[in-house]
């Protein structure tokens, strides 16, 4: 049995508060759902809105969202003391429980995301099945449900359905992440969580993290393939990242000012906590390093329009800092809310253990697993497949069918 980590405290706290129930794995949980929502948003910029400058990252974003979505339940099950009991919530639903209903919403969105990937890559999978043999051919034929029709009419049918599915996909992605935030903001027993802006901040910051992770992945993939990243795509992603970062910073500031202005019971303790043990990770890391510095760089990219290595270095730096900022925001919400005692006369000082199911290694491993899964999906559905090849092959397929009928 894993040892229980008792947290040190200052002042007066309840005895059962010295064991932090929602640990760093629960920090990773909303972080990953945010990456799902953000990556889906990037994918929709091309498939839904038709913005062609984002075509190079559209499919990568879609596969990344699916990989992150697969990792989400793994994180939750790892946190449970008895993960084998999780099935009970699915076969005996409690419609009055927010936690119970989350499983159904997550399954529904996963199915929608799978359908989106199926229609997006169907033509590619058909061509891969034709050009392969043995088990590889069987694998790709199974992915296409043994359908090899890639005629112009079939592709138009795929695009029509893809546009319809995209609407439900973007609603489901942000609805799922907003549902996670609802769990925290609905707990009025924690003054740090009981804010009406929490859901809005989580959803907007999710777009920030999604754009940042997709942009960083695109730069890494381009570096490994020794190809030049599309600068118009990078500038477009930077512009949207700047807009959503501004909204996130503004709303976080408004939320904190509102909390201070309301001056509810225990505000003195909260201010001591924020200006004390939380100062570095809240003001320095989350606000300054994670928000103000990236916004400064993004504004420079927007005005100066750099190119080449300058653009790559700037976008890489911005992406990493934005991801750190969003993760720290999730950490400050989940852990920070539990460090403030319900007695309002003391607070705890939680230290993340290095090893164990609730440790830093497990959290890093979960994020690394999602990235490795993205790599596997990229290898299966090769990113960068030229549409011209698809058109040529589909035309030859239509010609062959016509000749056979004649």
C-alpha cells in the first residue's frame, strides 16, 4: 500500500485536511481536457472555418486532440484507489451526480472525435490499403470498414458529413472541458473556487494551451522531417494565441480583483496565502513568466513580422511559456483551493511527491504518454499527404471503374 503524504500546515486546520485528496494527477486531468478542447479548436480553423493558412496543422491538431482524450480516463483511473469500480458508475448511472455523468459525456465526445478522424482520413486510408500488402493492408482496410470508394462523389459526401460533425465536435470539446470546470466552481465550500468566471477562464485558457501545443508539435515535426514550417501558419497561430492570451490574462485579473473587492469572510487569510507561499507560482510564474512575457513576444511577432530562425525561436519560446502558464493556473486552482483551510484560520503547504501514483513522475508520464500516442497516430495517418495525390488516384480509380463497366 502506498504511503499517505501528510501535508504540513500553518495556523489552525481540520485534521482531515492534512491529506490532500486531489493531487497533481487531478491537476493533469483538467490540463489534458483543456488540450483536447484547444487542439480541436485549431483543427476547426481549417475544416470548419475554411482558413487555408491553418491547413498544415489541421490534421496534426485533430490527432493530438484524440491522443489527449484517450489519456484523460487513464489519469482518472490512476488516481482512484479502486479503479476496477469505475465501471459501476457507467452501469448504474446517477443523473444527479456531476461526476457520474462525466463518463457519459466523455464517451459521447470520444465517439464524435473518432467519427471526425474517420471521415478526415478515409481517402488516405483507402489509398494506403491499396498500396500495401499483408497485415498492413488488412489494418487499413479495417480502418475504412472495407470500403475503397474514393470517387469524387464519395469525397464530396465525406466533406459534407465532416463539416456537420465539426460543429458537434467543437461544442463537445469545450462543453466537456467546461463541465470539468463546473465541478470546481460549483463547490461553494471553497472560497478560492467559488467564482462565476472560473468556467470562462478555463475554456479560454484551454484554447491558449491547445494552440501552443499544436504549434510546438508542428515545429518539432518540421525539425525531424528537416522541412521548413509554413510561416503564414505560424503567424496565424501566433495571432490567435495573442488574442486568447489577452482575454485569459484580463479575466484572471478581474477574477482576483473581484475576490479582493467582495472581501468575504476569510479574505485576510487568502491574501496572506497569496502573498506568502503562493506568491512565486501565482504572480511570478503564472502571470509574469507565463502571460506577460509571451504576450510581449507575440506582440513583437505581430508588429515586426520576423521570419526564418527568429520566427521559429520566438514561436517555440511562446509555446513553452504558454503551456507552463496554463498548467500553473490549473495547479493553483486545484491545489491552491485545497491548501486554504475551511477553518479560514490556517493554510497548508503541499509538496508534490516525486514518486508514486500521485507523484510528479506519474504526472509527467501521463503527459509524455499522450505525446507518444500522438506520435504513433501521426505515423499511422501520415501527416503531409498531398491532396494532389489523392485527386490523381481517385481520378484513375474512376477511370478504371468506367473502363470495367464499358
